[in-house]
C-alpha cells in the first residue's frame, strides 16, 4: 500500500523529464502514490517519511522491457548452452506449483536492482502474477503463444499443431480475464504470439483483434535468429518485419524483441508504423540508427540475469571497445571515446523513459515529474568505487552495482528501504527458489545421465 507522504531530500536528481533536467541538490515530494513536486528546497510540512538523499543519485525506477524468468538454467546453460539438448528438455521438468517460488525470487532480483517495472513473458504467468501481488512491483505480463512441435524442430522440421495453438491462445486470453488490472492495477496483461516462425498468421491476427477489443498491447520476438529469418522467408517470401507489416499487425501498439537481423526496408517500416523495438544486449544491433530515426526503443535483460546496471555497462562497453578499435585505426582514440554513442545518459534514458514509451506507459512512469506514479530509486554514492566523482551518472553505470541501490519506491511504497527488501523475505525466497531449481535439474539429470556427465565435466567441483 502506498505511503501517504514521502519527501526525498537533497539528492542528485536525474529527472528524465522533457527538458532533461539534472538537479544537483533536489527534492521529490510524493503524495498518495504519485509525484507531487520536483525541485530545490521544497517546503513540505511534516512529511510522513523523509529520505535523506544527500550523496545519493535519485532517478526513476528502471523499466525492463523484455525478460523471461529462466533462473533455473543458471549454472547449467552457461556451461552447456544448447537449446535442444539442454534448455528444451529442462523446460519439460517444470511444474506450475514450482513457479511461484521462482517468480518471487525474480521479483526480489528485480527490486534489489532497482527495476520497478518489467515486461515478463512467462510459461506460467498466473504463478508470476501471484508473486507480483505479494512483492509490490509493476509488471506487463504475457503468456507466449506458439504451436510448433519442438521435438521435431530440433531436427529442423517445422510442424504446426492446431491443438497446441488453441490451448496457448486460450491461456493468453484467460490471463487477461484473471489478472489484467490486478495487484492494485500494477499488473497489465498483453498478447504475445511468440515469433513469426513459431506462430502462424491467424494467431497474430487473433491476438491483434483481441488486443484491440480489450485495449491491450501486443509483443513478439522478431528477427531474433537466423532460423526464424529462413523459415519466414521460406513460407512467405519476406523478412519477418515485412511479413508482419503486410499482415497488418505492425503498428504503434506492437513491440518486437531483439531485431538482431534486419534490412534497411525493415527498419523503415518499423519507423513508419511506430512499432517499438525491445533491445536486448547486442553491440551489433544498429541501436544508434534506431534512436536517430525516432524509433521507440526499450532495454531488456532477456533470460537469466536481470541486472539493468550491468546491461547498460555491457552495452556501453561494447560501444567503447568498437570506438577504440576504430579510433586506433584512425589515430584518434580519445576523440572516438568522447563521441561514441549511445552515451551513458542515452542508455539511462532507454532504461527508464525509453522502456516506459515502448510499453505505452510514458504518461505514467519513466521520469520524475509531477503527476506521474512514484516509481523512484536512490543510489548510495558513498562507496570508494563511486566517490569522488564529478559525474555520478557515469560512475554509477561504470562501477555501481545493485547493492548500491538502497531505496526502491514503486507506486509510492517502499519495496526496498535502507538496503533491505520490505515486502519479500529475501533469504526465504532464495532458499525456496534454490530448492526448486535443484529439484528441476536433479530430475532432468536423473533421466539424462549423459547431460549430467557433460555438466560435471565442466562445472566447478
């Protein structure tokens, strides 16, 4: 439940407002779950709660625009890494009753790292919705719809199963009826045909029709793999984005994750329709071109880890590595480093306002502005790896970590205060999640001893 009255006082404010205001010693006043004022030396009489934000960076909560909850792969996928031999069989060992425990641990991870809003595409969305209800974060939630025989796909054969299609569509619609607007309006559901190679045109059209009828958005994976690109070309003679455009489903209510493969024409169609791109870490994607073209872009962590600070750092590190390489060839390393894009501020914008815009929530979240929902985080700068610094933004995203985020407010309620989660017993949640993971993986290894042997040959002993 939102606290009535909070004053965050004296922080280094990154507002992300339309004027990109930075207030070096600023205050934020929160009333009934929304931001009432942002400015310097605000006069607030007897606030219910005061946060001393001196020597803190204060900013909007992170918006993670594309994620899956696959932590049970941790320590396995990194060593094995084969979708058909490891990932796909492991998924078959999950049970719905296990997923709420993993979901709550995921909420703990999101909140520990300052992520107040996330889009989650999940196999068992009802269980995750229960976790969100308990944790207090904000979530755009989808049950992905695909109807391919995955066992045959491992041999390169696409077979589309009508009964699987019907069950997946029904589950996605049930999610809307059961959870849309749930958890005090913190849960928003959306439709998610998985990808153009995994869902046929009738699925996309039915999802769009249902979304329009109920005021929902649609998300999908798009041009994420060479396999997808080849299959869509084979079936329809087009690239995946051109296929969706010609179907009539590409518009400003659609978001597409990845876009690892794409042509100039693809991106022109995306710009024309206002579709958002959900960018997961890939330094090869033409991110700057998307931004310069005015395409809405949000950042997503995707699979196994959900640290937005690390995502920004990796993306920026890739940019700088490229800049140094190019600059070295040209004899202008320093100039290349200075002008390399996207900048840290641009990356920070993508992780807040960019994500909010991609999710259609930029009128409500993503910046520190009066009238918006109070989703706010504070970074403690008083650590030897962050202070002294002339620019807290650069320092935080070069050297900071989730542990430096000491306060997380979502919907006007503290979900992390003075470094401790307030709605989740972190130790209990993590122990339950570990036991769940161990159960899933042990069952898998018991029936796949060759996979156990492979893992044991690579794992730390």
